[in-house]
């Protein structure tokens, strides 16, 4: 959880007053000063090439060996840990929309090192009930910034969420897979397309995998997941 000091800085942040969101240093560009940006919890470089779970020597993890996800690869720059976790919570649940540019910029900066080409960039869709309650789709805001960075078309109407699933936070891996198994629909054929799905936080990858499966049923050639942070459930 962010400290009261950091929360106060965020509340007083504006595009004109460019103070660092974490330490308050003035004259900062893009929301975070270089020392604070360097302090963000990076995901270890040695990780599963399929789901981005840290592994010894970058080998395929046991989960992906037993039951490979439907996406082709998951790309994630950071661990879901302090202080990034506080910024994501403030953005997602505190409705601090100015943070969209900062967080989207972090994911976009990471993407520049890959050179992937996609036909579409899409967010993980929210159910109508949750979208109405929250007022915005946090993944959609990140996806817009991401699409602009790699000069690819953004679409927020290719897919939809059929119903409001239970929160994944307290569920184990198998329960997460069951929870979102039939949660998504795709509105039209995607024959031969390469698609990037954007989410804010990935844990088991169940949500991204479920959506990727539906896209591939409609003919998508490649589906990659991109998330700002990787979390790990205490349950397996």
C-alpha cells in the first residue's frame, strides 16, 4: 500500500506539475525520476519463455510443460511489488486516471526492445457491470499507449466479456483456469492475424490464456500477452 506521503503526491500531480510520483522530486519527466524508475522491481531475466515465470536458466516452467497456455508468449517487465504495486492500485481502484500515462509509458518503453509486429492491440475486456462500477478499463488505457508506441491498431470492441467472473485474487491456479474458462467471446474472424492482449497484472496467466484460446478459435495466427507486472499466487 502506498504511504500517505506518496498518495498525497499523486493527488497533487498534474501534467504541468511534474513531480516524481514516488519521491516528489521536481523537474521530473514522465512521472518518475530516474532513481525511482530504477528502483521498480524488475522481473528476473531468467524466466519461462512462455509465461514469464522466473526459472533457473530461463527454462520452460513445469506448468507450461504440463499444460501450455493458449497464448504464444507473455512479456512482463516488472514484479507486482512495492512501489509499483501501489501505483497500480491507485490507478485501478483509486481512479487516478493521470497515472495511465505513466504506467502505459513503462510498458511501452519495455516493448521497444522487442520489435514485435501485431495487426491489433486489444485490452482484456471487463464485464459491463464492473466497467460501469469502475468507470474505465485500466487495461484499455494501457493498451492505447502500447498501440501508439508500436504504431499498431488498437481495438476495444473485438472481444467482450460474457459475464462478471469471481475475483481471481484468492483462487489457486486450477480454480483460476475454471473461473475464466468460458468468460470471453470474439465478435469476428481473426484469420491469420497476430494480436497482442494487454493487461495490468498477470498472475497465473489464466485470463490471458482463456482470451487467447477464443481468438485462436477464430483463426488468429499468433496471440501474445503483455502485462505491466507479474504477481504470484500463494496457491498452486
